[in-house]
C-alpha cells in the first residue's frame, strides 16, 4: 500500500475542487489537463543514442461542465462578447485528501471554443465541453 494513503483512502473525483475566474465550479463534470516536452535522441557512432535534445513545451486542457455553469459566465460578459474574448486566466485545480491540499495551476488559459448538443430521448443534463489553451502547468503550486 502507498505510504501516501491513510486508512486506504486515495485521490478520487470527490476530492477535486476547480476554481474558474474566481468561482468554484459545482457543475463540473470532468477536467483533463497535461503537458509534454519534445525530447529527441541523438545518434553518434553505433546504433544507440549518445544523448538527447529538448524541444518545445506544450500544455493542454479541457473542462466539461453542466450547461448552466457556462451560461452564468456567458451572461456576465458584455453584449456581443464570447468566452473566447476573456483575457488569459489561471485555473487552480485542488485535490483534498485527509485534510491535505494538492494544487495544480493551469496558467495563461484561454477558452478555444464552446458548443452545445443534446439528443431526443435523453433524460440528463446538457454537458458543455470547453477545450482550453493552456500556457503552462504548475504541478507543484
């Protein structure tokens, strides 16, 4: 068993807290984020790498929220504006486990798009997927 687990409890969806533009999201359905850096092996004599070089860093993210969450945000904007017009913002994502907080910060975020969809016969809330531009992720905030 992991030494981080206390009484067997591990991180789960119920431990997630997301703050978007100063507002805690209660209608959040999913969050996904990650980053990567290009790394390429360098060949020399023989068939094995003698080292590596580093390239560009990229980060990405995506929120899925209940439609009413995004409508509150849309209605707070000036007429004719879209969520894509909002200046870059940070999104803190916190996980609470055994009264200890772990926080990752998605920095310099921008909404890339928004769309709605539902189907006849569905008896469920309408979810809105919001792809994000993410400048970088602070994994140790």
